[in-house]
C-alpha cells in the first residue's frame, strides 16, 4: 500500500489508457484490483518485452528481453553505490536531486516524475487538525510529526496509514497516542485521498529519507498547509500525466 506501489499502479494504468499494454507484477495481490496486475507466480516474460523493475536487488543479470529499466524511487534504501545495477539499460530517476545523490554519470538514465491521481482543491477545511499521512515506520518518523503537531497547538491529529513496523509503533507511536487519547486518532489506510485532505487543515512530515513525496504534491493540489523537515523536497512544478507518458514513450522507444 506504499507510495511506490501507488506510483506504479498509476503508471500501469497510464500506459494502458494510452494503448500500450502493461502489466504490474508484485509479491502481493493488493494492486491487482487497481490496475492490470498479477502476482509474481503468474509472471510471463517474452523476448520483445520491456521490464521496468523497482526495488528488486535479486535481479543481478540481464534478462533476455528488449529493454530493462530500473525505476528508482529511493535514495539510501536502494543505494546504487553498493547495489549492482549495470544489468539495466537505463535508470529512471524522479528528480535531479535524487540523480545527484546516486552519482550516476556513466550509465544511460532519465528523469521523469510519477504520474498522479489529480485531486480537487478543497474550499474549506477543519480548524487546527493535523494529518500524518503514510506508512507508520521508523523512516517516516511518525512520532516526531506527532510531537511537532502537538507543540504547534493542533487540536486534533489524524494518522493515516498502515503499521509497517510493529516494533517501532509499540515503542514510539502508541505511547504518544495513549498519552493523548483526546487528541490523536489512528485512522488506518484510506485509498480515497480527497477524504483524507478534506479532514485536515495541516500535514506534518518528518521522514529521515524521502524522495518525490506524493503527500507534498497532494498538499499543493488540495491547498493544504504542509510542515516538512530538511529531508523533504518541494517540487518545482507538477507536470501532467500526458507529459509523463511522452517522456516514458521517448525513453522506452515505443
């Protein structure tokens, strides 16, 4: 249910909408009802296929296909300085900052933002209600976002996302919830993003490592105030899905 999975669901749907057949394969079946998707045990690879791989360090050699692209959404979670990547024909980065961080200069690569589900700007919002949106784990540093929101005087804090690190949740997040039961609500995962942004006035993010955050883009789209740390970038612009497709079309030579 993470942001990268949503990004590839959107990309799969975009390809198919434009008449380019695309199937998203994954280790779970959550995505299979949201795009043309299958699980890994159903995978079929043909010589004329193009593979766009994400976060798969087990692919260490080139497969017998037309083209292999590594679609990289991470920085230190998938560090190209220590993870083999020469088996790919091209590397896809989301922005220049990410590319600079990985220091890739001698391998074909390109930059293209993720496609979006574009959200409507909200006309009104509740007063002093903070949202913390994303996976509940150590990297997202949710407990720090809670502390910052409380310090800023937020009347209510709504946490949207799944618990991906139970130990972290028990040690850092649950004690804060129990100490502030009248102010903190654990909302779980909600797929309708407009429902989320209509329920908050401000969004807090305190990630240790973040690259091309969907949440920042969605805050901009919905006119929601955001409170970030120095690890999170604000995009220069949000391009249309048509523009995203044209970049991929050029780079894949389709």
